[in-house]
C-alpha cells in the first residue's frame, strides 16, 4: 500500500523571474554574510542551468551563428536586472533548510547617531504559498552621559553675578565663584583638603556606565586648585558626589576650567571656576600721633583714620598703649571694620607737670576670626 503513496513535491509553479525585484535592505540592521554574493545568479539558481553552452571546433554557418546568438540573448533576457544602489555583497544566499532543522542567523545593529531605530527584516519561502515572514528589529543608539542641568549639579545657583557672590554658580557669566576668600597658609601635603572646597552631584542618566576623567585646564600650580578624584565610574541611575577646591596663599584672582571627559561621549562637560584670594588691608590718613607742645593741665586730641580698603571684614587692635602711661588715653583699642568702613582712633594727651614722651604703639591687622596677623604698623607717639 505504501508504494502507492506519492513522494512529496512542490505544488506551485516557479515564479516569473522577470517580476522579481530586489528591495533596499534596512539601513541600520543587517545579517552577517559569511560568503558575499558576487553574481546575480547566486540569488536565482534556476538561471544557472541556462548558462552552460557546449562548444565544438569546425566551421559554422552564419545561420547557425545567428540562431545561437538569438538563443543566447533569449536566455539572458530571463536574468533580472539589478536596481541601482543594490549591493549584492550584503545579500544572503538562499537557505535550504531541511525538514525538522533550523538555521541560525546573526543580526548586526549599526548606527552612527543617537536615536531609537526600528525596522523590519522580511523572509520569503520560494515555491510555496506561504505568507511573508516579518522580523521586527529595534535598537537604541546612545552615549554615556550625566545630567547637565546646572540646578541639579550645583547646590547654590544665582541668575546674575554680583560682588557679594560666595560659593555659587552665576548663570549670566557661566562661572562658579568661590567669592572673595581669605588667603590661607601653604598646605603641608598634596593630599590635604584645601581651605575652600565645594561638592557637586553628578547623576548618570544614560543606559551605560559613565567612565569619567576630571582634569583642570591649568595644572594645580603651587597647590592652588584641587580635585578629590581624577577618575571615577558612575553606574546608570546612580549619583556621585564630586569635590573640588581652591587654596590661595597669595592675594590674587585665580581662574581655571574643570573638565569632565566621559568615555564614548564626544561632548565633555566644562565648568569655569573663579576664586579671589584676599588679605585684610587698611589705609591710614596719619602715620603718627605728634602732640608737639601742650600747656600744663590742658589736653589735646589727635586722630588716625582707619579705612578698610579690602573686600573682607577685618579685626584691628592697638598694642603697647599701656607703656604710654596715664597721660595718653585712646577712645578704643580694638574693633572690626567691614569693607569700605571707616573708624577714627582718637588719642588724648594731658599732663599736670612737664613731660617729654618719645614712645610708640603698634597697630595689628587680623582676619575677622583673629586667627592670623596679616600686617603690623608702627605708630610713633611724641
């Protein structure tokens, strides 16, 4: 009985090759081709049988040549033409898949610009009334990156720069300002945290780990500028607290640029940093108390005007007034001065008997916290 069962056979006709067209392949998705196609007939094996022609020696009549040439042109007419822009090397050969077997294909996603890409790979079964198989493919091309909003990075942000700015980012000038700060002593080691430092938050908003290198445009000359770490990695959706600082030891205006370079990210993140190192400074209109000659039982008052010409508040004090004795009285021996503030130090002298004095006092200028003496002025008293 089984011998009467017919063998499996195709029940559809061979398609008309003249109607076959090669469409463009997806631009950003492709199948890895191990053996690139170099001939159109590799896409249409049915045509290869028509390309075998026998040759023999001897003379041929012109009629036979004409019939042979006409027959050859007729065969070539069945070969479909290749549309312009079609690259055969990106085409796959026909897969002959045996029953109950499979073929593994590898799809490559290749995009040059960031974005969300979607396309369709189409598969057809030849000589069969089967629906076209469509494989939907998608891919995302992105860079590692961090949140670049100024308000999310810096804890203190102001719209406009002003002279009172302190540890704040000014949006109009696009600079972070430490402000006017007191100069500090030299650091004992490079690992010592500077006198003035700031923390910022860097959040990874990308799909990939962000490998970041932090550099300064100006090298940390004389230990003025400082960064806590030179390189670090931030995992996706995580936040890293980064510290940088400034340690001025000489009054001056210091500037640099902090650059965060992210691996595989062409756009670095830059922040301009500004710090003004200052020292307490006063200006005196008189350099001495010269009472000259005073009549007995009379008094005379002289003044020295102190003016804070610096940008920081300061503390001042007079030392050595006790050595002048009870014949000299000062209205105040110490005090504070805000920037541009003026104070008159009055000294009154009187005596009931003849007296000659050639002594002096000293004026010391300190920071507002009275941690360090920045200058000392000798004031003669006579």
